[in-house]
C-alpha cells in the first residue's frame, strides 16, 4: 500500500494556510469554470470511504475546465488549496489536455481525470498530489471506476468509453498504471459510438449512451446500451420511438428512415403497416405507369419514393443542408426519415448527459432533450419503462400523446445523481427506504425525483408541499396579425371568452376560479405551462403541404408526403389552395377572393375527396393549374385550439386506409371549438351577452386541461337592437397558461455541474459563478455556499 503520511501534512496544511489569509469584503472567485466534482474523506486518520459513518474531513476535488486544472477545496473551512503561494493569485493543480471527466476512488486514496485531447487518464494521489499519466487507445468523453465485479479480480479498473474504435477500454489501476502502452490496453468491443458511461455499484454492468454517428447511414444512435461486464454481451434499448432510435427493432435488416414500416420519426413500430405507393399495384398519379414501372419511383426498389413527380423536392431529397448541421438529405442527415420527409430538423429525443444508475442497480435514468425528460429503464429485464402509459407508474394521456413517455421536465436536464436513504414515520421509527434522483436543469435549479419508495416504483417529480393552482393570463385578440385593444372598449363585435375578470365559479368549490372565462379542471399534471391560440377557421396543424396532386376528374387531391389522419383532418373541413394561383383569384370591392376552396367529403392518410362549395369556384378551375399545388386545410365554421406544447388534440386514426374516430380516446383530446349562438335567429338580449343567458345555445369547449365558452360577437344598431355578426376568418384569441405543478427544488441559478452526494448532503458547482453549494437532500434547503 502506498504511504499516506502526507495527508495531514501536505494537503491539510496547504488548505489551512489558505484559510488564514486576510478576509476580503466580498467573496473571491477561485474557480473559473467548474464542470465536474468528486469527494474524498478521512476515516480515522487515513483516507477512506465517504459512505462510512466514521468518515469526516471531506475534501472536494473540482475540475476547472478553463484552467484545465484540478482545484482542491476543504468545504468545511471554505479554504481552497493554493498549490504555489509564491505565485500571485490562486493556483490549482495544472494538468492540461482538455479535461472532461473526474472521479474519486472509493477508498479516497486517488482521484482520476480524463484528458480528451491528451488521450490519457491522469491519477492524482490525494496525499502527495503526485501525478501519474496512463495513455489511452482513444479520445473519450467519459469514464467510470470499478472496485468490484468480474473485471476487478486482480485490481480496480477504469472503464473508458471509446467512440472510435467503438468499445470500452479496460484500464487496470495497478502498479503498471502509467507505463502500460495504449496498444495493449484491453478493449471490450461495442456497436455504436460510446460516449457517456456509468456502472452499477456492484460492478456487474455498464450503461452507455452514444454520440452522433460518424457514418452516412443516417442512424441517430438514440439508444442506451447495457453491457454485461462478465461476458461482454450487449443489450440495446431505444431512447425514443422505434422509428427514431437507430435500432433495427423488427429485425428485417432495415433501420428507422430506411425501414418502409416507418411512417415517420414518431412511429413506434418499424413493422410494415401499409403498402408503399410504389408497391400497391395502383397507378396512383394516373400517368399510365404503375409502381416501379413509373420513372418517378426511382431506381432503387428497396427504397421507392413516390409515383408523383415531386417538384419542388422535399427537404430530405433537395440536395440542400436545410437545417445547417453539415449533413444533407436522406442517407446522410440522421433526422431524415425517408427521401420524401419534409424536414431535416431533429425529431427524436437525444441523450443530454451521463446516465445514472440507482444504488441497488435496479433503475437507470437517461437525461434527454427534444423532448426534455428523464428516460427510465428497468435493468432486469433490460427494458424501457413507459412512465406515462396507461399501465405505467404515472399514467398521463396528454404526455403520452406528446411522446413524453418518461419523467417530463420543463427545461433541458444537465446532470443526475442518485441516492438511497432510510425514511421514518411520524413516530420517528424506521419506515423503509426511498431512492431519489437529483437533477440539475439548464434553468439553474436542482429538482428531486422519487425513483422508488418502500419498494414501489414511483418515477415522478417530488412536489413541493404547497401546490399552486394553474392560471391563465388575459386573452389577447388579434385580427390580421394586429392586436385589438380591449382594455377600454370591449369590442363586442368580436367573440370573447366572457368577462375580463378573475372570479370564482358558481356552484364549484371556493378554490375553483374562472380566469377571464378559462376554467381549469384541477389536474395539474395535464395543465402545462404553454401558449394557446384559438383561431377562427384556422389551419389544421400538419395539414399544409407543397406536394398536392389533383387527380382526374379533379375531385381528389393526393399528397404522398402527408398524413391527414395524424393531422386530425375531418369531413367538412375545407381545402384551400394557398398561396392562391392567379387562376383562382377574382377582384371584389374590398380586394381579391380566392375561389379555389373546396369541401372535404372523404379523408384518407394521403388523400382527400373534394366537392364544390357555394360561393366558390368550380372544379374546372383546377384543370389548368401546374402541379404540384400548395394547399392548407382549414376548419369550417369553427375554431382551432392549439397549444404550443399540447398541439392540436384530436381522436383521428388510420383504419383500413381511411381516417376514422378512435372511440377509445379520452374525449379531452379535442382541438375544435364552436361559437355559442342564439337558439333562434340572430337577436340577443344584451351586447355582449350575459354569461348563462338562456337564449344562447352555449357550446362549451373542453379539453384535457381547461374549458371555456366562446361568446357570440354582436353589434347594436340605432334602434338599440343587438344582433349577432359574423366572425372574420383568422381572428385569433390567445392566452398563456401557467401550470400549477410545483416541484421541490433548490434554485441558485447558473449552470450546475458535478452533482456529488455525501451522506445527507448534495454538493454541486456553478460553472458561471464558480460557487460551490451544499444542499440538504431531505429538505432541499441551501445550507452553505463557498466561492
């Protein structure tokens, strides 16, 4: 064993000498950009395990990325070690080499740092501060230490995630550390591009997320790998939907955008659920050629595009880098799910940091962005836990519809740390154990998640004791993009949600309020913070396109890139050619009218049957138009209700090649509202009408989150008679909702890195201010700050 006689001499003396310096009026910043942290402790008089109840004298070792150095902090005294008192200013341990990761051995005798640029693992003796450098076979982004398990029969090891060649480098932490050639370092081969790694406490399994693919295959590598460290076998489970995880889920040799069973990145089933346009035995575009005999289907039978001549080309086959990520079109840009996909932007969740495994090894959390959430995995059997599914631990139909099947966060996560603690009952007696995850967010806060409580999986945010009610802001009225000021004049000639006041709702509990006519249902988990836009005859989101083809005799529009079922299009909606071709325009007194508007009589996933509408043009107008045409689908005599997060909620699904209602869907999946009008005629008793007026046929709108009425617009003439008037298309009422679900948190601000748990305290550093914080893990109260 290496002698540790200098522990009390070198390190402690240097720390105490720093503490004796003259006090300053304001905290002195010693850390420029802390990005990782580890703790070591004293047990008796020697370095030892920080989980030992006899441990004391904790020291924090902090990676300062801007200095590429290691800072040493005695948190109890607040003293930073100045490694060279003869040089002015604060001096940490200079290491160089683009330092990216840090960990301490369990026995507190050494700390290890990963140098990506230098391709080496650096060991620093915690007593003598002696450095030893071991060359690595790769440049890496993370590593983990193991002192137990099948790989540690002769010595503890470091597992380094190597992206190229893909594998885990097994670095023994023995007497040959520092002299071993990188070429002889054993590597456990893996698929993908390993980047972030964590290991189970017993050293039997490693969990790895992957970086961006270096190949042109288009694989996103959005999956988590579990590696059995005894035999090197690897299991992989996706982080997002099956059609966006980089895996061949149906074992047909095809993956994601290259699998014809994928309708798009949101599709969670790679199996073939439909017949491709170029393999359905139909002359879809009516040009006399069928399937692969049609030259527009391309030359590759394995990846046919469409029988329609797509000009302009979709984003994923237009030979341009539309999203500016340096990758172009299908086959190169991993965000393209087929050549006819209309966007190169990222549609799938992406790992945002190192995965975290629970102390008992039962659960793994992966922080993700797009959407911002924690993906949850069970380790045995290795599988994804669909937290918000109907049979999940925290069922939530709204979040499940939005593709958030993990633990929803309001902002991107940064890091995760997990701990397990005993809980007591009201009498102070032991009452089981609870596993918690502490998550730092990009908003500068740390939240707490209950992973498991007394053996029951929870996987939900730990909420603050005092929950707030969801609220809505004052609705804003816009006409043609211009705000109509209602602060002085109510402008009753336009619809509203009712009185512009916050008031209690008659017949409801005392704490149920109407916010300017908007009443929440009281389930904060379904009441998100977002902006809602209620638009008269608005465009159905996802039902606008540039590739509409009009088939003979002109009463059918087909768009091979569309999914009208997924968009929620219904019979009775209107197809409008926008922008209107010159052939469709006619001059009127107040400007021009677009005559190319048609009623929809039948809806299929990629096609619409059309009929002429009174007051608009005949089908013959379409005969001379160059194809494809650009179009939108608008609701008729109703309003679209669209949330910035929730989107346009509906119950439309594909069945038998047509779009139908799913009767099993919650009725709260509603995105269409209707104006309340008089039972008879157009006359109203008051203008604006009074709430609850029995002469009005009230048609309340209700979704999963809230309800409201749309009060009819009216005008009063010179005889003091009030009548309902029409609503101009495009009129918009918008409002902001603030969800009342309040998590338990500590919020110092900044970019919080290096989450470290010692005993009942959580430590982390702020990369922006250089401060180091201590938080009580039971109360989430800030205890101490050291600069």
